[in-house]
């Protein structure tokens, strides 16, 4: 006889619940909740100043000095990172979870050979000897597409291009096969050709290593190409989240709809003028009451003075925080 057991969804590798980050008494990230499933790519998208990078840095407790987690929980495979002491977090960083920063050259130690920087995590977390660590580091450099990896391992960062340095950073982040990789605008400083190579590399390594990726970006084109799920942030809050296909096909928040309008389309008419979003993200101490997008929103009404909560739509995994979801599809 067949089983009537209903399969239970696997717990997410990363779970963020009601995260609040405060700077000088102001909540710059205000009640953010996210989840990333095993082997998936979750993109967090929004303009500069929306709280994306602070959210990413908070996962591994790497916030700048003025910023503090003031509420919420962050779990990595069930372990609560927000409750860990620094000594415990050191065992997590670079081992179970790693991060790639925006500026690869600035993130590498200019006085250390790049091979030694890739080896470092192996020495700390795996206790490998010098030659064992060296061989595994060289193998990882080859895996991320570094030509002649043994030679490159002996070089310093200033001897390598920006794209090569970004590959070194990815190799260092993945050498211990972490369960979670956080990539904070990993291609911002690179030219378009190298950007595409780095993004393809991250997808390939996700498939080969099985790492869950949280990708921070402002580029909806990158989201379409890379991500399985997306969380759209504005004003320190998630305003829409769900599967990429669903959100691109039927955006339910005016901000998401406008962001998608800024992406060039290959199937669109030639010489089509790309949309812009009027105004700019206000500073955290000047956010309006209620919906924080309302001062820039073409659908704003008196109802928007009350805060809309993130609410499931017909597809339960698609959520939006807006009073006017029924009008978004008709936006010009």
C-alpha cells in the first residue's frame, strides 16, 4: 500500500526573523524576515540605503561599530547566531558560513600571498598541515578558474586583476565548503564581461558544492539570471518576497514594479526609454510614517499612512506589504 505521509519541507539553511538593526537610536533595518533553502540562491534587492548590506553583515555579526542588532533572531541550520559569543562565531565564519565583499582588492591582505590567504581557513578550521593546506588551496584556485593556480598562489594581490582577485576571494570563501555563502554586491567593481564570468562561476559552484547563496544586489537583471527567490527591500523593510518567476511575472508592490521597469528587455521594442524611479531613498531618520515608499509611490493614498504588513497572496510563498496590490498590474 502507498504511504499517506505528507512530506515535511526541509528546514531552511538560513532563517532570519524580525531582525532589527539600530544606529544612534534609529532602526535602519526594521523587522526583516528572510529564509533560504538548501542549495538555493536568495537575492536581496533594492536601491542603496534600503538596508541590504547591513542585513547581510548582521548574519555573521560583522556590523560596523555604530550598528547593533536590537531585536530578532538569525539561525544557521537551527543554531542561533545572535546568541553566540565571539569565540563561537569564529568557528562559524569561513567554515560553516562565508562572505564575499564588494571590493576584492581591498578585502585581500596586500602583504600576504594569495595562496596563503586561501589556506588560512583550512589551517584554522581543518587543522591541515602546510603542504596539505597548500594543495587543497591550489585545487580550489583551479576550481574557480584561476589559470596556472600554483604560480598564482605565490603572487600578491597587486599582481592580479580585479576579476582574478574576486576569484581568489570566492576560493577563500568556499575552500571549507560552507553551508552558506553571502555575496554582497560581488561584481560591482568589475567590468561587464568579468561580472558575467563571476556570476556564472557562483552558480556552477553552488551546483557542485551545494552551498546556499544569499546574493545582495541592486540589479534586477542579475536577480533574473541568478536567483531562485528574491526579497525586495525598501526603507529597512522587506516589501515583497517570493519565487523569482512569480515576482517577475506578477509583481505586487509598486516599488518592485518600478524596479523591474529599469531593466532593459531583449524582447522589447528598440529605442524604448528605460523607466526611472522618481526621488531617492530618504535617510533612516526621515522615513515617512506608514508605508516608507509612499512619498515616491504613484499609487499612494491616505491608507498608506498606516504600515502595511507583509501578507501572503494567493501563492502562499509570495508575500507583499502594500495596501494597493490590486492596482499594481495596471500601473503604466
